[in-house]
């Protein structure tokens, strides 16, 4: 800072001042409504997104293309030629809806691990927000709504691109968008809670290697879980991804074992979101309000 | 009374960070918490800032209870924590715009206020730049500007100049003086004596979570120290060897031993120096200075503030 700069602004006064009389009125305004608080939080995360969207959008388009190339042309042609598809479906139509759910899981993981850790530890934005009239629940809600936005964007792009290249049999594919968002959220909310409980990023190694990667392989994405040993199958039932995969596949192909089963899948995913929310709120509060 | 605390306590498990302090801060004053690291200053500030619940005692800010009215109190506060907590990937002005929304300011109000505050913080030239490459002093000023976005009646500054170079500190002090003149009540924590003397009308000295003294800087010096101090450095590994030779020298009331020097507390530094010379005590260097809050702290706790 040069001395001339100091000189030129020497007459500057702090605007407003502290006395109640001369105030602009906003310091003592009505308390913010719930909606205003959530919008303010979402506003921050969207401002951040405005800086980074170009990079992320390229990945959003590229990822379905890679999958279609590998699964449709590569693995799919092999499976269809040797086994005549899976349960009457071409392998591509079998696998693409499941991959919508799976990639939604990956997007959710990306948004709820290092990102969230950063707002706790690195730029401390959560703490900065809490020094204002915002509450922990506002911050959590606002951030999770932003995650919903990312999930919706990513899933929509994935479905559109995959549809363009013949990844779906019919319009039922549109159901994959809300199902993808719900599946992603069933991961994001509990992982928000997990992140709040972690002081370092070391725990993510275990999470990705022992939870996320095995889930991708053993949740019926690439083959029906009936192919697994019987003792392994209940594990799939307890994971959000299997429920998301089954829902997405059923909706896209129209091959649904029973409507009851579909509602059980939805209920299971909602349970992950609901229990995750209770844990996340508790762990966020414990970490931020000490 | 803007802030009043009675028996305010904060514990973390077995550790007592704040041990039952009584504090009152009046509207319009600059009030300081002075003490070494770990004295409980930041914990106190976080309780006043309504981001950390008190473990015990009573705390009122604007007459309201943080446990009940935290968000309403925070709406009227400005808070500069020790860490800047800026989004360094965003621009200077974006950091202000975003913050305004948290207080429910409209977009137009926020933009107008941000323009004024950028001017106040001398950051108008850098408004469109990312925060990351800014100097420490600029980031600190931006944090202070941000904390003023809601026109707070009370501004909390936790170690505002720690880590800044002397010029950046003086610029910051100047900005804080302006705020004070405009009637913003300031609460400042610091472990810098000169900062406390410069900025604070009244302060408390904290040590181990307790308040050990309270008053204006001048009061405290009068009460706990002498008018002047003679600092003596000897060519010697252990300054304790020289205490006997110095004890009882003219005008002096006591001698304090530090690892690298002796401090002679006296009402007349020149008379003391002259008498030392007459006694044949020849130190490497002799410095006569006025008493500061550092001396008060040393007297009260037996330790220097910044080791």
C-alpha cells in the first residue's frame, strides 16, 4: 500500500456508523425468513459454481460417452453375442439405467467429501456463515439443495446423452432423472455427516476403497445380484445403490417385479436421506458450535 | 450496557478456558481483552459473538441472551475472527456481496454498501481481483469490511493485527479509530501491548481464563507499575548475578529479572541511571523508557506476554 493511496483516502469515513439513529435500517430489520436464509446460502454455493462450471460440465458430458463406449460397444456386444443379453434385454439397455444411478453416487461423493471438508477446514466458510443470523440447519439445507442441483444437472445430461446414443428402450428413461437425484442424495446426506465427523481426509481412502468402489461392482449395476453368492446378496439390500439401480432399471425398461418392490426401494432411499439428515445436523452442530 | 457477563465460564471437557469472568462493555467504547495465547480471550470472544455457547454464568448482549436470541444478536454484530475465513477463489467484492445476503440485505443495498466499504478498506482498486494473491493486511481489511456489511453496533476483533507488518498494522489501527469515532463499539483481543494502549479505552488483563486486572491503560500502569523503567543488559549469561548490585538504587522501587535483561522500575529513570553509574555498575546497554502494559502484565503474572 503506497503512502499516496493512504493520503488520497484519508478523508474516508466508515459509512453508516454505529449509532441506531443514523442506521440504514437493515441492522434492525425483521428477522430473515427461512426462505431468505436458504436462498442466501444457496446463493453462495452458486457463486462458487459460476467459477467452476465449465470444467465440471465437460466431465458431465464426457462420462456417459465413455460408459456407452465401454459398456455398449465393448462389453455389451460380447454379452449379447454370447448370452443373448440379460433377461430379455440387450446388455446396453440393462446396464445404462443402472449406470445413471451409479454415476449419481459418484457425483454425490464428489460433492460431499473434499468439498465439505474444505468448507469446514480450509476456507472455513461454514464458520463465516455462522457469524451471521444463519443457523446450522440453514447452512446444511442450503448446501444440500446445491448438491441436488448438481445431481439434477449431471443426471439430466447423462440421460440425454445416453438416450441420444440409444442407451434407453423408451420414455421410461425420464424416470431415471428423479431416481438418480434421490439415489445421489441417499449418499450425499450420510456422507455430509461422515465428513463432519472427520478431522482429516484420511478417512476418505477407506470410504472410497471399501464402500464406494465395491458398491459400484456388487450392487447389480453390471450383472444381477442373483449371480452373487447367496450370503452376499443381503449386503446389497442394505446399500442405497442397489435400491437406486433396481428402481432406475425397472423404470427405464418397464420390467418391474412388483409395484410394492418399487415403493420399498423408494422408502429405503428416503430412509438413508432421513437418517443421514438427523446425523448430519447433529455432527455439523457438534463441529461448528463448540 | 452493550455486553454484560457475570461468572461467564467455558470449559472443553476438563479444560477450563474461561473461568468465571465478570465483564461489562459500554456503548461507544473500545474495550480490550489482553493476555497471552491460551488466556481464554478467543473463547470469550466466541461466546460474545454467539457462535459458542457459554458453559456457565450469565451473558447478555444488547440485553439479550445468546442461548435464546443468537441469530437476532448476530444480526447486529460484526465479527472478525482470528482466521480471515474468506473465499479466496472469489473476488474481493463477491466476498462482500455474498455476506450481505446472509444478513438479509437486498442486492441493491449490498452493492451500495460494498462500494462504500471497499473505499473504507482501501480496496477499491482490487475489487474485481481474486482474494488469494492479496497481502495479509489487505485480507484483514477485507475481513473487517465484510464484518461491517450489516452496519453493526458492536464489532468484535480477535487479534486483528497478528501476523501483519508494522505498516499494515498502522493502516488497520487508523481504520479502527475511524470506526470508533463514528460510535461503533469495539471489542478487541490482543497480545500486543502497544495495540491495547493505542486502541482501548478500557481493558481487562486475562491469564489462565481469569481476569487479573481491569481499567484504562493509564490506570493500570499507574496502579501496577512505576512511571519509568530502566532496562539493563549485561555481558553475562545469567542476569541474576547483577541483581544485588542494582537493588536499592536511587528512585527505584523494584527489580524484575528477565532471561536477557534486568528491568528496574523507577519514578525517575535518569536519577536511577546516574546512581547506577556512580555505583560502578556498567551494563552493555541502558535504556530508559516509560512503563507500558507489558510491565503491568509482567508484574501481575510474573511472565512476559509474547515469549
